[in-house]
C-alpha cells in the first residue's frame, strides 16, 4: 500500500476532473445521467485510492463500515419514493456534517497529533460548520417530512437567542484557537449544534428549497474541512466544488425569489399566516369550480396547453398520470409544454426530477424565463399543486411579502385551471389571487385521481 501512495495524487487529480465533469453534466437534464456516471466513477476512484494509499489502516473496521454504509445506501436508494427525496437529501447533508464533527473531535483528542496555528484554525472552522450543518439538516429533514419542527419557530426572542449563540460559538472557537483549550473546543461544538436548530427552526416552508441548497453548500465546506484535517487533497477539492456550486445555486434561487440570502435565512418569510399546510379556508372570496370532465373538454379543444407542476403533484405522485394526460392531448393535436419555476417543490430541481422519472421529454420542459412570454397566447394553463410560484400578488400587490418575486405568469393565459385539495394557503402561508380570477376554474381533489379522470375523459375511455 505504501508503494501505491506515490500515485495517489495523480489518481486524485483524475477524480477531481471527473467531479468537475459531473457538475457540468448536472447543469442540464439531457446530460444529467452521464454527469452522475462521472460522479460515481470519480467517487469510486477516490475511495479506492484513499483505501490503498493509507498507512497502517485498520482493514477490518474500514471494510465493515464501508459494507454497512453501502447496504444502507443501496436500500435507501431503491426504496425512497420521489416525494421523499427532499428530506432524504437533507438527511444526507446531516451525515456529512456529523462526519466533520466526529473527525475534528478525534483529531483534537488524538494523543500523537500536534496542531499548529493553521491546523487549529481548520479544526475550529470545520467543526462548527459541520455541527451547524448536522443540526440544521436534521431540522430541515423534520420540516420537509412533517415529523419534526414542521411549524416555524416564532417570537421576538428568536433573533436575540440566535445572536447570543452565534457570538458564544465564535468566542469559544477563538479561545480554543488561541489557547488550545479542549473544553473551549467542546463548548464551541455544543453551542454550534444548538445554533443549527435555532437557525433553521424559524424558517418557513416557502424558503425550504433555498435552505436545502444552502445546506448542500455547507456540507461541501464541511467536507473540505475534513480534507484539511486529514490532509486529503481529494476531500478538499470535492468539498470545495460542492460548497461553491451549492452557494451559486442558493444565489440563483434567491434571485428567483427577488430576495437576498440573509433575508431568506433571517427574514422569516413563510412564517406569516397559517405557517403553510393549514387546511382552513382563506376567506369569503368567490371562486369558480369545475369537474375533471369539464377540464378535459376544455383541454382537448385547445391548441396550446402549459402544465405548471408544484409540490401537490409530488405529494400525490401524479407525474405518470400527468405524462399520460399530455400524451392523450398530443394525440388530439394539442401542443403541450411544462413550465418550471426555480423554487417549485421542496428542493432545487424537484419538479425536473419528477418529470424525468415519468419520462417526460426534456424538449417539453421549459424554465420560467424561456416560457413566460408564451402565456398570453396559451389557451389553457393547468396548475397542479403549485401556489406561490403563480401568485399574481408578486407583480400586482406591493404590500404582499412576495412582491417583486419573479413568477410563472399563468394569470396571463386565456384560461387557467388549478388542481388543489382545497382553498387552503400554500406552504408559504399566502393566499393566491389567481384562484379568484374569472378565467380560473378550481378542480378539487387528489391530483393523481383528478388527472386520471381527465385522461379517461380526453381519451374517451370514461363512463
């Protein structure tokens, strides 16, 4: 193994190039499969190189850990439904953070290691970033799965507590950095874990896509910190790539919401109203409702249809039914396209993943900027479970919390049809003026069941 170590840096370089190709591939749905393959090859190469280049490794312990991790990972990958993918991603981020904390603690307590100024700084930063990432990701998982801290934490005391915890964390970290006091290091770690909770718990559901993206970035920087601690160049490169790409994605998503990252993390958007997910009525405003048969008749007599998917589609697992509906309409000469908002769903690219799972052609899927100008000439827009990303208040109501946020301009189409379970507010807790327009028809029910009935009516197989 020691002879193999001299080639490690070259193999790590190959792995780094593969990771860069992975990011390039993931930039487009059409090349995402190949991008994932590059990533798998690069990670396999990195793991094997590290394994064979290690000095005096505990082979039994390492192999046992790898086997257990592989079994759990394969099982989870084969069984997790697409509707649970956002919380699964958040949980994976938490494991990276936890690994960073455990490695930093082990390095601090290792009796044979002497830490100079640079290494103490690396341990200081890597450990508190990892601790924050771990707790914050667990809370994000709880919010996304509705199992833990689903409702945002509210109160005027929240921000002062956040500030106190942050200052205490930095202060204890500096004390360790200056004095090598192990108790200060452990105190910093404990405060960082608590800070992770109080950082994410107040954030409402409407901001969770940005939070997931940012946690992805933090997990990358935590991995880079592990790399510095272990003196592993591959971890440093891979972590930096993940950290920087996650940060760029967070910035892009914040632009799509017309808000700053600080406002997302500390502004409390999504905590107004009902806190999202409340099934209570939103008021006495009038709206028009119809049946799946009514909708099918209008869709089949249209020339152009745009489908806007949202989290309701994911909850109902309706992506395959929607694909069947679009194919049935195409057989009747209707032009069908899909419009995707950058923050639709509960994680970046959530809707793209669902449509890809249903084998929807990439050529039919359009991002917001490339399709917004087509809404005025569209006969029917079918909104499935989306709420905030099609809310006209973002353009028309200066007093709305989402005013200025770019939206899919479904309200400009000739007819709008919305599939929802009820008139409840969306995950961000805001009412939607689109639902009360004269041109809008509400269709209530489970998205999958409703779309399946529409498919039968369009294809003439219904009763």
